[in-house]
C-alpha cells in the first residue's frame, strides 16, 4: 500500500482545467495533473438530465494532503458542486511513487 492517490475532477472549459491543474502543481498539492479533453458527461442536475462537454483532470497527489486538494478545487472551480473523488493507488512503480511524494508537500 502507498499513500499516493488519484483525484478526479472535471472542468467546463480547457482554460478552467488548465487553471486548476497549474494551481495544484504550483501549490505542490499535485505532482502532476493530466487533462483529458472533451469528454461527454451525462448527469442529473436539479431534476433534469444534462449532457455537457467537459475536461477530465487526473490529479496525482498523496493521502495526507487530500483535504487541501479538495479545498483548492472548490476555491478554483466555477461549478456549484465540482466533482472531487479520491481513488486509492494500491501499488505502482517505486520510482514514480517516490517522485509523487517528493513533488508534493
């Protein structure tokens, strides 16, 4: 088991995705953020089915700073209710996991 975690969020534009990604890396809350462009999201919001183009952010971070990552996403995001889910990383390349740890606070 490792303390490395993957956090997922989406953004409504490429500019917003880049703003969030850059801020997380600059604040050392993420070692890396991948931005996957133009995914289609279908969801229920205020009792209506919605479909939007979004940008998926895959955030590499650590368990002990997840609260700060979640707070930063909420601060930087334009959505009323931004997605923020954390996934466990059970194992991986030791060198990569060490790099994540070294590049986050």
